[in-house]
C-alpha cells in the first residue's frame, strides 16, 4: 500500500488559533511522537527533544509505527534493535538537560494479526505501548474505496468494521492506551461529517465500554485539530461520554510526524481532559504505571 492511500499519513494542516503559537508549552508530557524510524516521518529524535526543552515539556514518548501486514509501510521498516538504540541513546543525551525520553511504540491492531502483535510484545520490551486501529489494506476506509463504502449504508454499518477492531484492541490486554479512538471520522470525511457522528453517541458506546472494562487508557490525540475534521480524536463529547461510563484512565499526545507539529495544540487536549473531570494522565514508564498530574488551569 502506498502512503498516499493512508490519509492519516498525509495530514492537511488546519487553521491555527489567530495570533497564537499552535505548539503548546509548559505541559508535563507528550505521549505520542513519530521520528524517522517511522516511514511517514523524517524527524530525527533530537529535534523533538530540543522542542521539548524549549517548550518546557519535560517528558516525551517516542512511539514509532509497527505494522504486521506486509502491505503496510511500517512492516519491518525499522528493527526493534535500531529503534531501541536510537531512543535509549537520545535519553542518555537529553536526560541531564531535563528531557526524559521514553521508548514507546504504536502498534497497528487488527484481529487478523492479533497473535503476531502478541508475540512481538512478548519478545520486545517497551516503556509504553499504544494500540491503534488504522485503515488496513483490505479495509473499506482506504481513500479510493470510501465513497463506494458509504453509499447506501447507514452510519451504523459504515463505522462498524472500525469499531469492531477497536473493541478487539481493548479486549486484547496488550496495550497501555488505545490511540486516536475515533480517527475513522478522518477516513470518512467529507462523506460522513463529524456532525453526523456527533448525533450518534450510541455508536461509540460499546467500544468505550470495552476500553473502560479493560482498564486501558483512552488517548486524547490533538492531531485532529490540524486536520480537516477540526477536532481531537476523540471529540470532546466522546471524552465526556467515556468519563460518564466509568472511564478512569486518559493520556494526551500530539501524534507529531514533523518537528513543527510537536505539541500541536496539545494544551487543548489537556483542557478538555480537565473539563471532562480528570485530574491526571495515566502513563507507563516501563515497569511503573504512574499518574501524571494535570497542570493548574490557567485563568484568562
């Protein structure tokens, strides 16, 4: 599959806040970053570390892609050994300067390669693991197929394949976090609008319940704010819905693939997490599962 067929890999930068620096400052953590060890990024790890130091963000997680379908770009793109060495070496360089770097990964989940993913995590040790459902090679969400998939189907039918995989990821027990929960809205744009999906919160409830029951964290991913959908993954109302269903674990990440997307509007993700009633982020630092306190709310 070509990168051009994976719309999340070629984001369209949305409008920044007028007169404001879109890259956030003075936050405790950006837990989702991609370097040149992912096929869709050319950012050297030191560029993110320098941004973190300059912006007062003392902890970052490098979460490069690992795919399990040979047709996907991140399939065997970089070896575990090379990825780990790159991150651990950078952590040694930047730790004394005040930036802690965690060795994470973003695994693309699908029930078809569940066992391959489990075997990978059994053999390889990460500080932090995101499980994400992207559109897979045979999925209806590939750009060239979306229009025909949507035509004649109900919204329920349209999103069902994606949400089934999210439920599988949550129930697998493999992940610390479920990444960009409702990113399916990006694949469906403009054929299914965010307003149409917002009118059907019941669609997401089974998947959210699976996340709650599994005790895995829900990621609030700010990358949607630079995409045409113009809102976080998941949307603020969905974060509130997760909380109402008993969700206790959230985390925040910018999902940057360029150095100037580091912490892109990440403060807004933090704000909506706080507005949903959470007081901390849930994160894993290797053997330690920790709570990272949210920064004090700023009063305008």
